C-alpha cells in the first residue's frame, strides 16, 4: 500500500483593503462606518431604559410600602448581627492584651456579688427589683 500524501489546498484570500470599497478618499482622514439602522436601535434602547429608570423610584416605593414591616425586621436582624460581630471582634482584640481578660473577670465577679447582695438576699429588695423590672418593661412596651 502506498501512502499518498495529500497536498494542502491553497486558497487565495483577499485582504480587507481589497474587498472593502475605498472609504477615505483623502489621505489622513478617518471616516466612521455605522450601519444605517444602528442609531435608531440605540435611540429605542435609550428610550426604554429611560422609561424604566423613570418608573424605578415609584416601583421601589410601592414595594417598600407593601413589605415595610418584613423589610424593617430584616434590616434590624442584619444590623444586630453586624453589631454583634463587631462587639465580639473588639472583645477578642481586648482579650489579647495582657491583664485585660483577668481584669474583666474580676469586674464581672464584683458586680455579680454586689447585685446578689443588693437585690437578691432580702425579700424587700427582691420586691423592689421586681417593681423596677415591671416599670422598665412598661416603659419599653409603652403601657403605663
């Protein structure tokens, strides 16, 4: 069997300069070539975009008015999560400083001892604490 090698086909290609009609007649001038309908299409797209952007504030306002309560709750949840993360990062940074963590522990133990002595040992002071808590609850809830 004789292996025949095929010769590659050679096709003559024309350069773009040869296929395009001559656009610039003068040396050094540049002419922009645009399809005839492209300007009208861009104007139509611009008008559509302009109408969408004009109605966007009204549309967003309607959505906010319709879902005001869930959006506020969602915003508060996100804000509380961000605040919690920031506070925890600050406390973590403070714990890296020598002697700050034991100082915080001593302050916490001291406050707990004072609170127990002031409000929880005697029945009269427990009643006072209960009345203060109910007053604070009424002020927060709005019932007085």
